[in-house]
C-alpha cells in the first residue's frame, strides 16, 4: 500500500525545510512518509488543496502567505487555531479539513525544553502581529507569562491581536515608537518579517533589556541576522533564532497526523550543523 500523502503549501516554497524534517522524523520513527512541497499562489491555493485531497492528501502544512486562507477553508478547528485566527496544520477528516496551529506550542517547547527557560511570571514583548505572532501569542499566555505587550508597525493589527486574546490587562498593545515607555522585558520575540527586507538594521530602545532578557527571532538564516545583531549589541543574556521552533512545530504536526511525537534533537542538530546561515526561512 502506498503511503498517505502529506505536503507543505506556500509561495515561495522551494527552499522549505519541512520535507526534509518530516522525512527525517519518519525515518527515525519507522513511519513511511510521502511529504512534498507544493507552490501555490493565493488565487490558486484553495483549488490546489482540493486537488491534493482528491489525490490522496490527508495532511498538510501551510506557510506564508496561506495561513489565514487555510483557516477559512477548514470545516473544524482546534481552539488554539481558533484563537490564533490562522492555521498551519491541516488534517483530512472525512470530506473536509480540520485545522490546527502548532506554531505556539512549537515555540513554547523550544523555549522551555530546549533552552530551559521558565516562562512563568515573565513580561514578554512580542514584535509583529502577522500570522506567526497570532500563532504564538495564545501559547505564551497559556504558558503562564505575567504580561504580553504586542507592538506592530501597523498598530491596528496589534490591537486586533490583543482583542482576540480576550485577556484585557494581561495582553496589551503598544506603539512601536513609544516602546521606550514600556519598561523592560525578560523575553523579547521578533515575529516580524522585517529581516527579510532590504537588510536595514533593527533599532529598538536599550531600555527594553534587563539582566535576564532573552531575545528570540522566529526567523532563522539570513532573515534573523538584523534582530540577533541588535540583541547582542544590547547585551541580552541569551539570543537565538527560530530554527528550534521550526523543528518543534513540525513535530507537533507530525504527532497530529501519525499519533507519535517524534524525537527532535537529532533533526535539530542536523539542521543546525548545515549552518543556520544557509537555511532559508519557510
Ligand atoms: P506575516 O503574516 O506576513 O506578518 C509579517 C509581520 O512582519 C507583520 O507584523 C508586519 O507588520 C511585520 N513587518 C514586515 N516588514 C516589516 C518591517 N520592515 N518593519 C517592521 N515590521 C515589519 O508573516 P508571519 O507568518 O507572521 O511570519 C513572520 C516571520 O516569522 C516570517 O519571516 C516567517 O519566516 C517567520 N516564521 C517562523 C516560524 C518558525 O517555525 N520558526 C514559523 C512561522 C513564521 P505589518 O502588520 O505592519 O505589515
């Protein structure tokens, strides 16, 4: 019997690490995995997903720019996907798609299990309010942080994200230009795509940093360079990129589809050894 089919949809998608990661998980767990990368424009995404299902597709990951479209195409969703308003994992149930969002669980697992951070009681600054930020915000709140402050280039999107969390007083928005007035944070997360742009540096007030501050970029490879350079210059205690989150969110997806949570350390080490600077963002 041929293996059930899985795929990642995005645009662009050629450099996605997901096929490599899922193949490695399958090999390690003794599960045959047929997982491909499928490029689709926003206009073609819904039809491409249906064609995939008709051809035996039973599970898919969704990356830029389709996470919100995927959310709309699902008949049912997990509560964490519902709260995020974005879906990165699809599971075929009968004749319809069930949507999940594993980004937040992936980040929290990377922060706590791999990097040993205790998130409880921490003030967290989240930069960005796109699909990735929406995915990680509920998981951070659920992990027991004290306060989440969200700042975004377009402030209305930060307000909408905070409203969607439904935790007034604990989740707040702030103007990017007024971050100096926000005090300091134990965790600063870059969930923007700013580093993918023209290479301009990242500029944030040094007053955001205290002696415990960890800085995390959800990006990896070249796109993480500007923020991580700022974090080092600002003397953050720790700083790291999103490669671990990438592996952990993939493991969460793998578990949804195959019922087994794969071990992630070897896959993470292999990706890291390939030189993070050569790894292009999904
Ligand atoms: P998205 O939905 O397109 O959102 C992009 C975000 O970046 C928005 O908040 C946008 O602000 C902001 N932004 C873009 N250019 C900016 C600039 N020059 N200055 C300041 N802010 C800027 O993308 P996404 O899905 O949230 O992904 C964000 C990044 O996270 C991507 O680079 C992606 O590769 C990475 N990511 C990593 C993982 C992982 O597993 N490690 C998972 C998901 C995403 P506006 O609202 O003002 O446009």
